[in-house]
C-alpha cells in the first residue's frame, strides 16, 4: 500500500487538529469555532462532555487522553486505509473498551460515533500494541536506582512499619477465549487454569501507593505463580544485586512463592512471638497488592473475572499491558479509582508444591534472611 502524501495527510487530519486546538481555547473563544459534523460522524464531540462523564466513559481525564493521542500518533504508520477514521477516535474507542469491557459494537455507540465492529477491533489491537511499546516503558518502572528504591522503602515503612520492602508481588488470572486448536505456538490446553478456564497468569508488583511497578503477562493460566516468578527478569535482577552484596532489599509475597533472600514469604506455622508478629505485619503490608488486583479489575472491566477477553493470547497480553498503563496514569493524575471490593480475588495460592525447581541453597539463605529480619525489627 502506497504511503500518503503530505497533502493527503494534512487533509485527513485537519479536523483532528481543529479539535485539539478547540480544546486548548479559553471558554470565551470557543464560540468562534464549530466542528463539522462529518468529523465525528454525528453532532457530538466526546471532548465536550462534562469531565466526570468523560472520566467514567474513558477512565482518563481529557488531558491524559490528549497526551496518549499525541505520543502514540507519532508512532502510528500513516496510510490511506488506516486513516479512514481520525486517530483520536481510535484511541477513544480503545480507552472505552478497556474501561467498560463492553464488546465492540456498544463501544462505538456509547462514544456516539458510528464506528463499525471490524474498525473497533482493529483499533483496539493497534492502540494497545502502541501503548505497550511506547508508554509502558515510561509508566511501569521497577525501582532499580538507589533513590527510587529508597523512596519506595520509605512508603512501605510509613504506611505499614515494615523496613526494606520495594514491592508486593502477586499473580492474577485474566480469562481469555481458548486459542485455536491448530495454534501450535499457543496450544489451548496450556491456558487452562486450576478452575478449568482459559486464562493468562499475570504477575504484578506494586508499591505502597498501589502503583504497579512491574507486570508480566506472557504466561498461560496453567503456569503457577512460582514458575512465572522463576522466569522473571525482576528475579534475575534482584539475585544479581544480592550476589554483589546489596542486601536488605525485599519483595513480599504469599506462600505461593518460594522463600528467597530477596523475597520474603510468611511462616506456614509460627513458633514464637517474633514469627507471629512477622506474619501479621507481612499480611498487612501484602494486602496492598490484593487491593491493586481488585481495583485494577474493577476499573478496567475488560480484565474482570465477569468478562472474557475475546482475543488471541498475544493480543490479550497487549490489552492487559495497556490497561495497567492507563491505571498508573490515572493514579498519577489523581483520579479517584472506583474502589469496590466486588472484583477482588480470593487468595487461593497454594504453597509451593508444584513442579518448580527450588534452589535449596537459596531456601536456606532465605530462612536466614527472614530470621535476621525478625531479629532486627522485633
């Protein structure tokens, strides 16, 4: 397909530019501008809806939406075909889908724009992929610099009274449709989780402010949390840091994870007051990641346990990443996330008794580190 000329590009996007300029005008100047009906394919401009309605509809402020549009548009290939509708509409229908979980035909109608189902489907795939590539590295960062680690540690200590913690880790399942039987790269049976449903097992790490600091959505539902962690780049980083002598830096996780010198898990059976106090403090502090799971799925209903992503696993992964990016952007913008606990998952992780290779030396070191932690803090 031939790329568009500069003249064609300008003609295709002139209405888009008008809308962005319109939004930046003072209220008194807006009477001088009128949107042409064919721009939005009806009389409604989504950016003119009240702020509260806009946030409910797109899970973002108008400023956030414009920032996403402006950044992603620079990376979007310009051709006649993919500019059949303005780029900003593709972003808005995607944001609405992430927030509502509604299937594709209702997305266009709620946004009051006449967009066909195939167009919406392509927009969701394209925009989520762009968000994963170009916004996730900016908005989802694990603390690796000393200043960042110190800031996160202070947050956990001030809120929960626990020292040295740079994140709480947990896994959550996002249900998907079964991949095609003939898909050798994504065989359907490996996506069947313990509940008999097809899903992706998503590893999340959050700080004390409920900001997601790391995510891994590459593995199917049959893979245990401990196995996802064992293959994680975050684990490799923390192990390397420990081996060069950087200690007193921990993640906290439930009993579904193996005890390691950099990953503290609770005691299965406490034997004294110190261990009991450790377990209580550990549980209170770890609650933040369980709340994150609930709030994330309640805010971005496409991830909810009441929905199923009707996408191939590769596309579903990008949808998960895009939802987390918008979640973090919303926290940064001060949005009041819809904190309902109706979608919070019950902690069903089992102790590590699955076929995961456990390094016995690390287990011994982890026990020593946990005991030292108790002696130093209790």
